[in-house]
């Protein structure tokens, strides 16, 4: 019988600057044709993967869990830690927030948008969007951001910048 080394068959996915763990997990899974359940099995983390994709980070990922993920995705634990809020910073998992201007520059979800005490985007001094500016539907979890547009009315995320208000 042929033994299969799963690790050696996986495609590595480069983490992006400021990218949230949820967004990264979605990209990694799609590059490797894995479902959430499939990645849960490969890492031995089971349903924890699905919780992380929903940005449910309470209980916070342990070193051991991150090592299990690191072994599969081929990225070190410290770099994975940058996809999470730093120690002492709370996170809100809902609604998923967006700075459409940031997204227009670099199309991925940033972990800092979900920091609990954030009033808006620090870079652009704009309020973060909690839903689509056209149809008001909530944004999907970042793991499911593929086309960079509203799943219901198909308005591109970057276009929503026109409706973003400044802070204060
Ligand atoms: Zn921004
Ligand atoms: Zn919409």
C-alpha cells in the first residue's frame, strides 16, 4: 500500500501584511482544495479551524494549537501569531468590518479592523463599514472573501469607499 505524506503535497501560501487568520485560512484551504473539516482533520484541530475562521478567538488559540497549524501550513508560530490580536487587545468577531479604501489598495481582510477599541481605519481616518453600502447585508467571514464583493448585490468592496465616512 502506498503511504501518503500529506504535508509534502500541500501548496504553501504566503501570509499578507496585516492579514487576519480567517482570511489566511480561507486562502490556504482554497489553494489546497481543502474544506474546513479537511483542514481540521489534517491539523488535528477539528472544529477549532471553523471557529477561527469565524474569528471566534475565545478561548484564545494556544501555542500548541498554533504549532499544529504551523506544521501543516508551513509558516512559523510567530508569523501566525501576527494574524491574531496582540495580547491584551480584545476582538469583536461580529460584524465583520471593512475599510474599503485599504481593500482597494491591498485586497484582504486586516485583523486590526476587528480590534475591540477601534473607531475606524488608522491609516485613512475613516469609519469601518459594518455591512454592504448598497444592500446593507453583513459581510461574509473573511475566510470566504474570494471575489472581494458583496455576496448578495455584487458591489465590489473597493467601490464602497465612496460611502465611507471620516472619523469624528
Ligand atoms: Zn483604511
Ligand atoms: Zn450588497
